C-alpha cells in the first residue's frame, strides 16, 4: 500500500492511509469509480470504504471519488503524459512501480475498428501485487524429470485469483536461480539435476515479472529473460529464435496461435510452463484449442489449484497429475496466499 500512496489525491491518500492501519488481512484490489462508492476486496470478500477510512456495510455510506480524484490519479499514473502511455492505454491497464497493475475503464476511441486508447477514464481497478517466494517449492519436484533433469511441459489450471501467476513467477525464479535442486532435496534420494536453467518469460499483460520500463519489478531469477507486453504466440517464437531458452513461461494460453507456438517449442526441445483458467483439467478440455493440445499429449504434467477446504489453511491447494491423469502428489497446501 505504501508504494501506491504517491499516486492518490490528498483525500484518497488520507482515507486509504487510515484503512491500511486497520487491515486484518491483505487487500487484493482497490476499485475507484468516479461518483460511485470506493470499494476494496480481499481473498474472502469485499467492502466499501467510508470517508473516515473504515469499512461500511452500505454503499450509501462510502466515500465517492470525485472527478478531481480520478483526473489526478490518471495524471500521476501516466506521469503527466498520456501520449507516452498510449500503448498501455490501448491495452486497458498500466503497470506501476512495485508490480501493481491498474485496470482502466471509460470511453474508448476506435480507429479502423480497433481500440486506439481509452479516454475520459472514470474507473480504476488497482490490483495489489505481492511477491511470494517459495510458492513453487512444493510443486517443483513433480515438474522435473528426476533422471534426466528435464523440465516437464506443464499446464497450471486455476480459477481466477488463486495464485497461478504467483506460482509460475516463483517457478521461474527457482529454475533460473538454481534453487530447483534445493526444492527437491531429499526427493527420492536427492536431486540429480543440480544446475540452473535458461528461462524465458513472455509477459503479455505485465503480470508475471511486472516490468516497469522493461525491468522486472519481481525477482524472476538471474538467468531469466522477459518479453514484456508482447503477445504470447509472437513472443514465444521470438524467444525461441533469439534467446535460446530451455524453459518458456507464459500466462493464460488458449488461442490457436498459442497452440502453434507451443508446437514450435516442442519441436525445438524447449519445455513450456503455461497457465489456463479453469476449475480442473476437464473444465479446460471443453475449450477446443486446449482440448486438442491435451489430446495431442503436449503437456506432461498438470497442476490444478483449488480453494483451501477451510479458512484456517491459507492459500490454494494444489494437485499434480501426469499426462494420463494419474495423481502424483499428496494434497499440497501452498501457503502464503495469492497476489495477481
């Protein structure tokens, strides 16, 4: 929260500063809508925020951000230069220092049938980023061929906001930094793959590495290269041709061009770790492109994230399956909570 205060108008800063001292669990989102109730959400719910910086049960009691609040926020987010951030405005979000992503809503300007940018921005969704190191430590040993040291081609399946992006970010860090061996210490007699991997991240929505001016805000490992703001399919091909990665990481695949790029990586001997929205493997199988990839055996491992069965267990719970659907793990609690 502290890293965000510099973007807010004085009234919003005062309200959110008071709120931050009273929080009992981490916020995930702050929603600022011109003339409408100020809202925030966390893992298990949401609430409205009063002018005094307290939770209030009714939207009628909440602070209503003014046009000046919103105009000031946009000015500071774009560093007083809307033109400089035209590409980000076209995509509908900005990534700011600290890895926080700010979604934008308002009136769009259309040119030749496509969105040129958003103007008259009146709604902001600030998604608060949190780095969770060791999120991938329990899962990682299941994703590496213990005999040959190769990383299995893996699809991580999860409903929204359970931490799949957080998980692949930390997997990149572990593989790139040589901590994969430590994660597997004691695993069936040790870790025969005691080396680091060259990792390439294609970060189409700036969520994995949260780059600001091309530099990752999060620790994604010392041997990791990032293509920020690049379409996944095109980015994977660029990485294959120019950066010689051993492992490629991408978020939320599902288009035909993504499938073509995955096949190209497969033929080049490159492992891919990707994510997809869904409750389980059968759920993502209903999407034609993913169905074809699954049936073609492109993925050798599946990690499925689901909500913890009780509130006392923080973070999601994961299950790991092989390509044939055989369960490989005991139920794993990935502790620490999710961020993006």
